[in-house]
C-alpha cells in the first residue's frame, strides 16, 4: 500500500532545507489562539492568512494551513475545560468531563490529557492516512445521502440516550435543535421558519448560538461564585502536573486508538468531520466503560476520547482533499483554495503523479504533532491562569469577548442578538433538565441532515423500498433503534437485579 520509493522522495523533500518547517510554528500558534478564543473559528484563521500562502511554494503553503488546523483542533479544548465554553464545535464533548475536572481543581491534569490525546491521535491519524489513503477514499465514495442521514440521527439518539436525564428530554432537545438548524432557505429554494425576520433567511448563526447556550448560560449560573475553583490551593498552575496529565493519557491506549479510528473514518466523510466524530468517540467510550455513570462527572477517559477523535479527524478530512479533491469541511475548503492558487488539483491523479509530495505533507504533519507538544507545554501554563481570575472580572470579560466575536462572525447585530437569545434558551433548558449538548448538535447538523434527506428522497423517488437496496443504511438504522432502546433496557435490567438481590436478602 505504501510506495517506498516515493516515501524516500518525501524524506528528501523535507530534508532539503528548513523552508517547509519555518511556517509550522507560526501556524500552530495562530491555530492555538484562534481555537482557544470562543467565537473565532479555525476556518476563519485559515481564510485570514490564506493570502500569505501566495508568497510560499505549494508544500510550504499546505504545511502552514495544516499547522493552523492542528493547533486549532487542540486549542478549542482549552476554554471547554477551563470555562465549559467549547472553542470550536469539535470540542463540545471535551467539556463534558474536562470542565468538572477543572471545577474540582484538576485543570492542570485535564489540559495535559487534552494535549497528550491530541498529539498522539494526530500521529496515529496520519500514520493511518499514510497507509490507507487510497482504500479509505474508495470506501468514502460508497457512502450515499441515506447513510449520511442515518448517521446524523444515530448521533442525536446516542447523545439523547446517554444524557443524565430522560431519553425523551434528550430527543426533544436534539430534534428542536435539528428543526432550528433548518430555518432559512432550503436547498430547494424554499424559505422556512423566518417569521418575517430577514436576517434569518441565511439561517441561525450557529457559532453565536452555541456560545450563548454553552458559555453565557453557564456563566449566568456561576454569577454568585467568586472563582471557577473554590479552593485557593487547587487554583495553582503547575507545568509539572500538566506534563504528568499528558503522560497520563497513555494509560488509556484503547480509548486513544478507538477515538483515533473514529476520528479518521468520520472525518473522511465530507461535511461531517470533527463535530460528529468527537461525540461518537465519547459515546462509544462511555458505553464500553465498566463505570459509565462516572462520565460527565470528571472522568479522564471522556477528555481523551473526545480530543483523540477531533484531532485525528483532521487526517480523515485530508483523505477526501488529497484522494478525491473534495473538501471535507470549512478548513479543507480553504486548503482547496490554496491548491487552486498554486495550480494544483487534488484527486487520484494528484496522488498518482505526485506521491512523494503527498507523503511529504503527511510526514510533515507527524512532525507538527511533536512540535505541538513543546508549544503546548510552553503556552498552557499561561492559558491555565484563567482559573485565578475572579468571577466578577471573568464573567463580563468573557461575555464581552463573546459579543465581539459574535459580531465579527456575522458582521452585523444578528450575531450578538443570537447570542443573547440562545443564552436565555440555554439557561431555561438547564433549569428544566434538557441537555444543551443535544440541542447544539441538532443545530449544527440541521442543514446537513436536511440536505441528506432531500437527496435521499430525490434518488429514491420517495419509495421506502429503496432502503432494502442499501444494506449499510439498514445496519445504521439498527444502531439508531439500539440507541433508543439502550437506556430503558438497562434500567429494567437494573431494577430486576435490584429486586432479585432484595429477595435473596429476605
């Protein structure tokens, strides 16, 4: 599967000079900053700095952009752990256990776990990409819109069934988010749900809504506390404990490998990417763990599962870009623009004619993971100092930053207004016991799910018998039904065991 002569050529390209490596460190720092600031997106950073790549050669340009991608993938987990504010949609499940760890004074360990899992999974992801770039690209081509639709429904039902409350509340929240995600013009040109508000014609701004539901509602809940961490001793930032947390990630090789595999497979599906892979990895780790009740309360495995998947999905998205010439998401769409700027076209012919360059990109990204470890250990102590800031400064500061970030994303007041509205919705959902994560995931995947449903209807002509011709779709439907029935079944088994133990005691 590996062309060893081309591999030697790749080593020769990377070893010919420092040129390809000089852009990696600035790219990683830019990615870390944009990922760590709520409201700033990785694709935004890549788009802002895209014009600079005109003055680089092709390999330098791609390495600079992939470095931003790698740094941003890790950076999004930093505010998720410290403030329960996912810096990116791919860090949503990082907050589930990372934030409870931070609240009990284990922020150093949680950040170290995140850094270790991210770095390891980038290495695993690109090693798999090196060996399997062509087979994976062929497999991705077999996925149709019906499979995409069922994968989205599967993710929603799993997050609903594994939330702490009732399954019904999780499903209501998830499908409410899914409906909200379809507001605006559809692919068929139909306008829905705008209620006459013109700014909604393009849909609800997803990132401001996510920031409002996660960040603002959480900060409103903490307004009566003095610090994120009550114990003054626990607020200390310790580089030694961060490094120990990074090493601690190696204690969960199964979770790391599973998350990396999920990340690269799901990341290779165009349009899905890390927003889904981190949740599927988290759900899978929770389901397989002997103590699933500990997830959501500060289990280190939850951080490892999420971060390993969202980082390795970068390699998965590169599969579709390199092997098919199709962008897997916003970040790889910017990379595709860089391809075009340098008169390069991705796809099977690119892999066949310039295999050494493809391998050089992959090998350089393996090096980026090692550089990320060094940069992370240097910068994390500074970033972790947020826990020392009193809440009466932190709350207005974060809210102001969120408002400016929301305005910057939309270019008008619709961003801040969306942030305000969804802050109130998130606060109300928390009070009534509805899982916010399910609603946010539904909102993110709403337009993607609608597109998949429309294409499925067009291909099948509305005939349900079409599903019988798609065995993969039927298998995924079985997983959806299993997710719906899992929690009630486990409750019944638990009650039966409890009843039997009482009888035995009598």
